[in-house]
C-alpha cells in the first residue's frame, strides 16, 4: 500500500468508525485518540495535511507481515505542533498504536 492508499483508507475507516486501539501500557501517553484528547475528525484533519514526505511504512513489531503506516510531521494543526500517527489494518478495521504529540 502506498502513501495515498494508506491515507485514504485511514480517513475512510475514521469516518466510518471502523477503528480500534491496540492496548498498550501507558495508553494515556501513547494514544491521544484512545483517551479522547483527539477526535476522529482531528486525526482526519492531520492526515489530510500529510504529503508523501510525511509517510513511511514498517513491519509490525509482533504481527508478522502486517504493514504499519506511519505519518509524521511538524505542521501546526490547532494546538498540535508535531505529530505522528501509526496505524495498521486488520480486515476492515484500522488499528492505531501510537500517539500524536503536542
């Protein structure tokens, strides 16, 4: 999956409510969507601001052959000065595994 496909798929999953959060220790520090600091609409806004240089993919650290899509940047969006989003897809759902940062 390339940048445009990953970004579009994530935006669609967020709009349709098809997203989950990977359970992590210290969830409140790592996933601002899961704890309610960011809404799905705000994450969509961040993703729409991304361009190709903000994207890379990597293999999931536990799930073999699962691509993790990483978006990161420093453009100011609301009070967010820098951010990164890490997500992957299992079946129809997007799974978020890290945070955005202020």
